[in-house]
């Protein structure tokens, strides 16, 4: 059985931090030994005894098995340009799991990717980007981000008394078109009303607050809407939040609205599908992997993939009037979702079950383990408790 050293920014609420925590938790649930090394916490030299040695010195990580025959994998959950901080010895393979929002791989990242024994991406979209950068197909494997543990409903469900609640979560502020969401919501529900609301969740930072104010002004200018109308039925929550906080928000709202114009996995959108909640937004990046999983789960709007290069500024300059086109998609779909709220609520369990089968723990574990050998791995459940049966295969490394 493989043992894993997972290297990532575990303390961060970013996509990389969430992915590192969730893949480590999944491996441990299946009885696989995991050592977690935080890229952000390398402040002093330390080591771990046992079957391997991990040395942390300054900003460098060295991983070496005590026995060259020990089956250990170092999985780095980070951008390729951070691999120069990690050194592996002996037969210990180095696997990279990375996410990127665009349709090309930056040239400085290509050599680090080629230095790995396996590179995991979250979608066919990202695999195609690797192929266009001349990364060999055999090196690239697909790995979904594990789902969260679904939180139970609170004892007193106040959803019906508060009306239908839309939710948008903003983590990083780049590559987000919040203006289209704000404008679409204002156009969809013109008058002040108590049966519908939109919550915007932001980090507690000056950059996030400035981004919200800019988005509000931009929506007012683009769509000729007064600020007072844009603020109707709108709740803005600017507080730093954890993964658990996000789960509670998704559970307690009726629909997730994505404002991504370029995306990696889009964790909030995928998590909303885990809860059986409908999702509205452009189908970009890895979202094409799961937007079709269950009928009535995903309401697409705008382009299917924005061909942008590096930033949201480039997006605005390159597509010109596109935001004014798909803001109408937001408005139309918001009205449709609100109108069919009862029907959507009745089918929530089916949508949740469909997504559970698509991205189950067993599927994701098989993706990971199969990607590390040339022969497939088998994942089995015995007596209702998870265990892993691994067929012997010839390693790629």
C-alpha cells in the first residue's frame, strides 16, 4: 500500500488549500498513511522518523524513504513553479496536482511539469492545455477535487420564511464578473420584494471590498441601473470564512450563482451540486466536467469557455460587450429558477445522488492510485467499511 507525503498550503482557504486538505482526509479515511507538509509553514528544520525522512529547512523540502524499496509517493498540491522547493530521493515518485483557469500553460511551468512522475489535472480542459504545451499524454492524469462531508440541515429550517435565497461566494477577486451577477439579479427581480434575496460572500479585506464597490459601479454603468436598485434585496457578508463556513452557506441557500469567467474546479459550484442545489453560471474550465451530471442541476449562461489569457482586465478588453449579452442570461435563469423553486426542491435528493455517484470517494481514489501505475488499481468496499485493494502493477517511475 502506498504511503503519501502531501505537500500543500493546508492553512489557506484557497482552492489549493482546500484540495490538499480534502485529498489527505480521503486517503486517511481509506487507511492510507499520510504525512502533511505545509508549504506556508517552513520556518525551522525538523524531521519525521519512520519509513521516510522529511527535512524542512528554510523554504526547502526533502523527502527520502529510509528503505529504497519503500512504496512512498510525494504529492505536491501547488503550482508547477513551486516544485523547485521540493526534492525527492531514491525511488520516491513526485506527483503534481495543479489547477489553472486558462487554456494554455505558462511556458515557465512546462519544465517543472516534465520533471514529475505524474501530473494530475482536474479536467479534460486542463489536459488539453497540457497537450498543447507538448506535455506527453502518459504524464497527465485526471483527478477530481473530493467533495465535502455534507452538513445536516439545521433543526429550524427558516428557508421558507426568508424566501428564495441566491448565493455567490468570492474568494480571489480576479477572473470574476460579479457585475453580471448583480445586474442580472436586479433585472430579474425589478421591484423590492421579500420573497427573494442575493447574498454575496467576500473575504474581509480591502481588496475584496474595493472589488465589490467597483463591480457595483460597473454594473450600474453597463446596464444603466441606479445603485439603489442594484442594492435591493442584496446582502453583503465581508468576513473571512473557512471551508466549514462555506458549507453552511451553501446548505442554507437555495441556488449557487457563479461569476467565474475562467475557472479551475470552482469548488463552491461543485459543492453546491454535492448538496443537490442548482447552480447558475458560465460553463468554464473544469466545470464542463460536472455541469451535465444531473438534469436540472446546472443553468448555463454566457459563453462556454472564455478565451482569456492572464487576467479579468484582459477579459474585459477582449470580449467588449459580452457582459451585456450574458447578463440577460443571468436574469432569465434567475427568474426561471425562482419560478420552479418547488420542483427544484422536490428533485434535490436525485441531483445530490447523481453527483455523489459521479465524484464519489471511490472514483477519486481510483483516479489517484491508477494514475500512479501503468496497471489499474481496484477500490472495493468490504462489510460496509472502506478499504482499498491494490493490484500489483509496474510503476511508471
